[in-house]
């Protein structure tokens, strides 16, 4: 309703403001209402000398004006007036306000705090056992702006359970409900801001930084929180220090020099400065005068937008300044509201009416609220009209109004008439409160904080004072537009702040010294890998995996065994085909000529049986290539040695027959030769095979070979093979065949053949020599060859043994059957002609040699 009058006086008021004539702006800091809200704002700044030399509990004099504090007070006034003009929030009720100056000093803030708790319409605070029915002058308090003041006033108001909503105190300590039960704030706590700062450092790879804080509760707790956040993210703090607050008669310069000297000694390129504006001003003043090297400064919200710091001469030379600033709603009507208030303050008529209407009881106690506010111009405050904290003040007033609306159970028609609400009753409705301000929906969490987004701001110098440009945001996760950032480096390259270079792929850090960010890079050896870039030790691969040197992952091991397609196996299969083909050819010839003297002299059906056994030995080699299995491992040795025993047992019969015929009298020879043929011969073969079968059974039961997978023998593969549990038992399996071969060799080696007859002993002798040469060579070869090739060695030994026996014994007979059939006579092979006289002393074998 004052708007027409204000418009009519606007031109005159602006001219009046230009002359610097006194205003009545200080009188507008109080307004009566049904419920009054107290306000604590930094309207002035106290003289340092006056505070340090206090010897009596008198009030300091606050002479210098803080334009931001005045604007925040006007923002509260605007919010109260808006609420009073609304019909949907506290309809029919009128809010008032009582705003005081804190001078940014706890000693000054305590006097208005006591005034707020005085009885309504008085200046007295009575002592009661129970304050449940106590009605103080104000219902709630808005402010103060700083954490240092909030810690003092928060405990004081908390005793009376008076709601207190700060618009700037962000210290994490204030979230403790046990200590500050009635404290709320419309800014996030410092932990959120510091989390964003830690993620900023991590995003740019800055893990070697300095952390400085102001030497007060705000800075100390901020550094404590940041240290924990940095450690959790692998960020090392090369130096952590406190910047002293400027005090009269204190050795400030020396302490600041010491802090900066330690920062420069640590060779960091990034500094987190979590400090109050005054501490930041002192630090940068010395840094500029000493012309210290330029760095990246990560600023706290307290000094990022401070005129005291931004206006410091030479500030553009300190480097790149980045910081997070709370994002709030734009109060588009606020600029016009400030102009209106200044215009009204210059109107004598308005001022006279205001003085009569808003006289307070406290004027003779606290004096004029803000005398310096009556000597300002619009130019003095225009720079702070868009300050980010203005919205926080505005939202704080709306939070109290909404809580009061809920407490009174107001509706569209009005608020029910009831006894005045006490502060502790209002407090019940403040917890987890959801309210609206400036188009945003906000909510107090269980700790009295609100969740709001942060903008990442960059100082950009285009004049004597930097401009704040948005280069990112933080809303739980960090987003950065790196292209918008202008670095202080000559080529606009991102500065590097690391104690050690980044390790290459497949290298891990070996920490040296105290800091985990100072390290040597060590290669991961084969069989291990680097799991993540921050690893301090290589991670070993599991047994079924492998890795090369300097690897970042493991690979699955391929199963390795003697595969069918390997060159060695293909060559052995050709040898297998040759051996089996010769065995079948010889068997076919022997069966076709089974009644001939040659076949009868070779043992008849026993000779065919020996060839069948040799064929089975050839077939048994097929169990060695391919992927092993438990059944294969058990069958390999018995399937190859049992048939070989059957073959050698037929040879021992022929060797015995040759020995008997050559070395014994004829009468004995004829008698014994009959026993070495027919059923008795088969009995010998059966006994020999039973003995070998018994040995094989004992071997399989007592020391069964097992299929094993060796993960370490080969670098990149898993070796699957059959392993003998006992080499002694493995040798005993060969014992029967070796014994038969040795006896056969002894029975034929020194035997002299009869003149005119086929020398059967020589074939057996060379066959046994082939057997011994093969298996004697097999032992050292098997012991020294790679495990993966051992099946090939056994295959080769068996096939060479078969081929040796064939070449020495069977193939010469096959040659005679095919190429010299005329020699296939009883006289030549069986010795039944008239010239069959044995002469033991003259072993003339000349004729025999010609035939062979």
C-alpha cells in the first residue's frame, strides 16, 4: 500500500540519497507483529584494537558497515512482508522482526541473544525451574551468518529449545543434535562442500596438495573433515597448516610466512584454503608481496565471494581460483525492494511515522541498531544485490513461517485462535520440515540441514575484481566443463600436482616415506597383475589363470596335453600305421601258410598268437594321445604290457626248444620238445600272462596312476597328464617282460645252429636285443623329457619295440615265405632229413649262412 507514495517520491528520494543526507534505514530493522522473529546479521565490523584491549564487559563499537550484512537483513524483512501479504501462509496473522548487528564477533552477538530471550515486552530474563510456559520476546531466531557465532548462540538457544535457523553457518559440528538440538540451517554442511572439493582434486588427478585453514573452529574442523575425505580417495596432504586470524599485537606476519614457506617447500601446485575471509586476506597479502609462485587455489565458500579478498590488489597474480558456491533461487524482486527501502528511508514523512510506530524497549540498552546504515548510498550495496547467501536468508524465514503455520494448524480460512505458540512447540514442527521458498522445495533432514546443489565457480579476471563463471556443478556427483577453465599456466595446460609420476600399465606403487602418493613404480611379474591404478601390491592370478609381465588382467589357462594334431603325434601315428600294417601282413601270411614247415618251426599257432599280441600292443598306443581321463590313465600300462607279455612268452618257448635241441642229448631233446609244444606251451603262456596280470592288478590297486592338472609347470597352460604315484611299482610292471626277454636272450645267444638248417636262434637273439635297446633307452629319456611329451616317449618305445621284434624275427620269415618258398621244407626248418646228425664240437654253419 506504500507503493504509490514511493513511486511519487522516487525522484526526490534518489536526489536526496545522492547528497549523502542521513536516512532512517536503521529504524526499519524492527517491525511489530503477532509473532516476532529475531535476526542476527553482520551489519558492521568491530575495531580490532577495541576487542583485544577489553578489560571490562562493555560493548565494542562497530563503526564500519558490512554491505552484505545489511542486504541480508533487508532480505529477511522482504520475506516477512511477503508472508504477511499472503493469504495461503499464516492467514490473518502478522509476523514481525527484530534485527540486530553481531559485528561478526561472539561478544557482540550475545547481547541481542539475551534480548531475544527476555520476557515479551520486557528486558528481563527470569530464572525458573521449568521454562515450558515461558514466552520470550521472539519465537525463533534467523542467523547468525558464521559458524563461529553459531557455535556460541546455538548452545545458548538450545537450552531454551528456541528454533534457530542460520543462513550461513556451515560447520559440520552444528549437525550434532545432542549439542545443538534447536539448530537448523538453509545451507549444506561443510562436509558436502569438502566432499565436492575432494572429488574435484580426484577428477583432475591432483593427489599431492596442501591444505590450509583459518586458525578458528571453522578452519580446524574443515581441515579435519578434508583430511579424512582425502585419505579415503588416495589424496596426500603434503602440508597441513593453520592461518592465524589478524589480531592486534600478534606476530601475524611471522606465522603467515612460516605457513607459506612450508607450502612452497612441499612443491605442491594445488592448495585447499578452507578459511574465513580475514585469514584468507592475511595469507594472500603476504603471498602477493613476496611474489610467491602461482598455484591452483581451491577456495571455501566463506572467502570465494568475499569482497575483502576479491578486491585485494594484485590478487590476479596468485593463480587459478576454483570453489564451490551454493546454488539457490534468484530473487528477482530483491533489487527493486532494496531501492524502495532506500527511497523510503530518505522520506522524512515516512521516517517520522516509522519512529513513532516502531519504538523499541532496547534502544537504551543496545543503542541505535545500525547507525552506519543511515549513511549509505545505492552504490554502496549494488555489488552484493545478487549474493548467493541472500536466498538462504529468505528461505530461513519461510521455514519458520511454514513451521508456525503447521503448529497453528492453519487452513485457507485462517488460523484457529489459541494460546500463543511457545518456541519449543514450534521446534517440534521444524524437524524434517518441508517448505517452499523462491520456487524451490526444501526439506530439513534429521540433522537440520538442507540438501542443495553447488556450482563450481572460477575466478575470471576482466577488471579490478574477478567475475565468477560457472564451470561445473555438484549434486552428489561432480560434473566439470573443463573447456571453460582458464588455467594460470602459460599454455593453458592443466597443472600437475603429484609427488610421483603415474605408474604405467602393469605397474604398482611401492610407497617410499610417509606419504602414500610418493612411490616407486614396480613391474608386476608373470602370474600377477595390477587390479587398479591405486594398488600397492600386485594381485596374483588364480591357479587356472596366467598373466605376462606388467599385465592388468589374467587370462584363462588353456588345457595342455598330447593332442592328436601335434606333429610328434602325427609322426607316431604314421609309425603306428606302419607297425600295425606289418603285423597284419605277417599274421595274414602265417595264417595262410599255417601248415608249412616255416610256420610250424616258428611255433605254429603260437606264432600267430604272438603276432596278435604285437597288434594289440600297437593298438594300445592309441590310449596315450588326447585329453587324459581317469580310465585312460588306469588302462595305459596294462593294455600295453599284457599283450607284450603274451608275445614274449611264445618267444621263451621257442628259445627253450632251441636250447634243448642244441645243448641236450637227442633222447632228452625229443622228450622235452614235446612238452614245449601243444597244451603245455599254452599253459606256459597263460602262466606268464597271469603273473603279469597280477602285477598290473597290484599296481592299479596299490599305486593307481592318477590324472592330474598341473597349473604351474607351464607358464600359460594347464598341463593335464597321467602321473605315476610310484616309479618302483611302475618298474615292477616291466619286470615280467624284462625277465622273459632276458631268459630268451640267454637261451639263444650262445646256441650254435645245426648245419643245413635255418638259424632260429639268431632271430630271437636280435629280437631281444631290440627289446633291450628300446627299453633301456626309454628310461633316461622318460626321466629327462618334458612331462607333456612323456606319453609320446611311451608311444615311441612301444612302437619301436614292436618294429624291432618284427624286423628281427617275423619279417625274415615272411621274406622266405614270399620270395624263397623253395626253402620252406621240413629238412630246412625241422631238421628231419638224413643229414640231421648233431655235432656239438664242430658248429659248421657255412651253408646255413649262405641261405640267410
